[in-house]
C-alpha cells in the first residue's frame, strides 16, 4: 500500500514534525511505499532536511520505502548541496512514483 504526503509551501522547523508524524502513522497503518510530494513546496531549510533524514531512517528501519517528487528548483538544489539527493528515490511527479510502485509490487518486492 502506498501513501502520499503533500506539505504546504515551506518545510521548516515549524512543520517538520508533521512529516515525522505522517511517517509514523502511515507505517502503523500498513503503508510500505511512502511519497512526499513537494508540488506546493517553494522552500526547504536545514530543519526540513533534518526531518527528511529522520523520516528516511524511520522508513528504512521499518523495511519500507520513502521517495520524494515534484521538487522545485530551490528544494532540489538544497537537497543536492546537502548530498541528500543520493539518499532518496526522486520522481518527477506522483504518477511516476505510483507507476513504479505498481511495478515493484507486481515483482513482489
């Protein structure tokens, strides 16, 4: 099962906890393919990066998968500067992630 989270405009210390709560809730409800859709995000700071790193660790520890999509130029640059672009599966859009997830599920992974 997959779930999608779509943060609003900024990913900072103000709303970073929402990502962690969403990951915990999604995993507890049986989701094993998680996507954070950055379609509406225009800015991410170091606290946002920290929240993503924690979320990725939580997901991996649970044996699940976390991807991100629809990155703005600023968000992509921030991830690249931090070297976090190599840690995540990054998709152009949520539909691409969903197609990939269906393929992964069909392969039994």
